[in-house]
C-alpha cells in the first residue's frame, strides 16, 4: 500500500517575492549597463528597484520580527536593522546593501509633509542621525514620499507610502 508523505509542495509567497526581486534587480542592472537611453528610462528602472526593495524590506521586518529602516542620502540609499540598541547596516545581505545613484540622479525625502534636508543629515552621529523611513515588525511603516529626480530637476519619479501602508509609484506623466 502506498502512503503519502507530508512533503512540502510548491513555494511560499516570500520565496516567490525574493526570486522576483532578484530577477528584477538583475534585469535592471543589465538594462542600465547596456542602454545609453535617456535619464528618464534609467530613473524609471531605479525607481522600480527601490520600490521592490522597500516591499522586500517591509516583508523582512515582519518575518524576522525586527525593525528595518531605509536610510536616504542625496546620492545613495541603503537599509539598516535595529540590533543591540543601535541601527546597523544590513551589509551582510547583498540585496539590502547601500547603493549609489548614477550620475545625474538625486534623492529627496518628504516625511509628514516636510521635505528633509538630506545634505544636513548625512553624518551618522547621535546629534544628527541620517534620514530614515521605518518598517516595523508589526507591519506599520512611516508614511513618506521618496523623490528620485534628475540633477536639473526636469524629470521626477516618486514612491509614495500612504497612511494605510500602501505604496505607489508616480511617474512624470502622473505628476504633470
């Protein structure tokens, strides 16, 4: 008589999400290295990468039961985890490593309808902590708007996090 073993079949939603994010990041890297397209196309790819990483970081905070933060500087961004009463870069995970923007791109961050001065917040000390957006283990997050713009400010993409936890990408066409 044949008995069924209790083997797990299929993939979990988190596993599928990780694979999709990895494929998206790899494809965007290929597109950025091959294409000599205009800055708008490169900015769209970067915006989608940041959006995917934010979603993954939110899931990571919930699954790991740890607080996670997106750290934003004018020309770079990265992710940190709260551990041993301090924020530590998530540098052991290549997915969440710090990333520099391409030349011609810059970031701005709006929290509670106030645009932060990212240039003044680049030092990492207690008196002047970096700009952070928090993803809590409870599933809550800081409502924010992350703006990726060209250096001449002619092109803008926005990632907006609403009070209810939903995220959306706003393209230049939607902003005009």
